[in-house]
C-alpha cells in the first residue's frame, strides 16, 4: 500500500511573514513520520525567496536553517512555480528545486490526498 500524499503550498513572502518558515517546519515534521509523502511547493511572486542562500534575511530564520535541509532530503525537488520571476535572488541557493508551470501545479493538486496551504 502506498503512502498518502501531502502537498504543502507556501504563497507568502518569507521576508515579511513567519508563515513560510512555519510551513517548512510543518513539512519537515510530518515528513519524518514516514506516514505521508510530503511535497513542498513555493507558489506566487514572492514565496521563492524561501530558497535564497542566506536565511538571515528571512523572518523566523531558525526554521529555515533547521528544517529546510530535512525537506530537501526528499527524493523529489522542492517545486517553485514559474510565477516567481526573481531567479537572480536564488543564485547560490544550496537547495535543489524545480521550476514548474501553473499547469503542473494543478496536476500536483490533483494527485495529492492532503493540502496544507500557508
């Protein structure tokens, strides 16, 4: 039997809100249970800043430095929707990520059993 799938979507700016850091903490926490297969999607024009090289510029930076490595250990990359256009801000990012279209985002919504949106 396969594990249920959980999609965690971040749509807020990690430079101004603690919500992205909390979403990453939640994704890491439920991922280590091995009771659900967790996917992280950064969506919109600002959520991609979560992947920048230096977490000290982000709200609640401890959650990024502590939990983003756990999320990144997943066999799939972190998904970054192409609505984030400031790719220059991610130069030097240590995280593996894959840029996807809005259509692929719709596909992710369809194949996951659970959704956490912050």
